[in-house]
C-alpha cells in the first residue's frame, strides 16, 4: 500500500528526503557546541577588550538582526510548495538574498552575544564555526539539494550567490 508521501515524490527523491534535515541539524548543533566552547574559554580566560559603549549597542543590533533573520527564514521555508519545483519556488523571503539565512542569523546571534557580553572567545568561535559550517555542512547540503531538485535548484544557486 502506497503512502501519501510516496505518491507525491518521484522515486529518485526518496533517498534524499531527510538527508538535508540531518545535515542542518548537525550544523545547528555545531553552532551550539562552538558557543559552549567559547563560553567555557571566556569563563577560564576572561579578556575585556571592548570598553566603548557603542560596541554594546552593536551587539544588541546583531542580536536583533540575527533573531529576525532566523525567524523570517523559518517562516519562509514553511511556505514553500513542493508540488511544482522551479527556480521561483526556492526564492522566498530571505532566500531571495542568501541561500543560508538561518546560518547567517545564527552567526549574527552568536557574534552579537559575544560583543554584548565582551567575550573574545565567543566572537572568535563564532567566526571559526561560521567558516567551518560554510565550507563543510552547507557545501554538503547544497550537493544533496542539487541531487534532489536538479536544474531548478542549480538555477536558483546561480542567481543567489551567497
């Protein structure tokens, strides 16, 4: 007996169905672990390097931007319709400007928190984790999406560079 999911999706898409979500989950866990490691190092080796009040405002701005971007990306990704796959389907909300708005939002949250609490190691680990995620997890995710959706995703990838 066929389920509703097996009727909607072609046979070649099934192996990739949950793989993207798995990659995303690992990348989010990597951000969280990086944050905890940075917090640990800041607790052991406290370094105060921002003494200007404007840096705290910048940290708050990054926190708000990161929060807004993550929420906007999550709302936009749930509105995607998967019945007819085209380049326009992928371009919704912040996905019209960047292919990875949730990752950028998480980076801004972590970076902004580091600035706000004057935590050098959180700032360093936020930059390092963003680069590692960009060149490992996101690269792997995009390979899976290209295999899963084919030409429409590749067209979208060409039109939205970052």
